[in-house]
C-alpha cells in the first residue's frame, strides 16, 4: 500500500453473494478469494498462476491464461475503470 503523509491508500474491495459461495474481488473486477457455503472454506483464486476465473450462479469456471501479448482484458459489465 502506498502511503501519503502517513495515510494508507485502501483498495476498494467488494463481495458478491452467489447461491453456493461468496466471491471477493477488487473493484476493477479481479477476483481474489472464493468462500464456499456453508463450510466457509476459502479458495485463493488470485494465486492460480495467471488462470482466469469466472464466477456465476452456476459455479466457478477456471479458464486458461491469455497468451502473452494478446492485449485482451477481462472486464465485467457495470464495472468502473480502476483509476475512476
């Protein structure tokens, strides 16, 4: 976290409730954690070696990483840009 005059810059996180799990993501759309219901088991999806993760009401999809230099970005509908 960058600091400015001793004040930490906080990242905006949000939780999204699905029928079988709760997803935690950065406001930019990058998922970081999935918490399974009802056990509370956590899956750290941010450390999957570059694999893309898509969460939806039917479950969790683990997609292969984009090829290097592809230039494609994964954006979610209704998600504001990161620097907004």
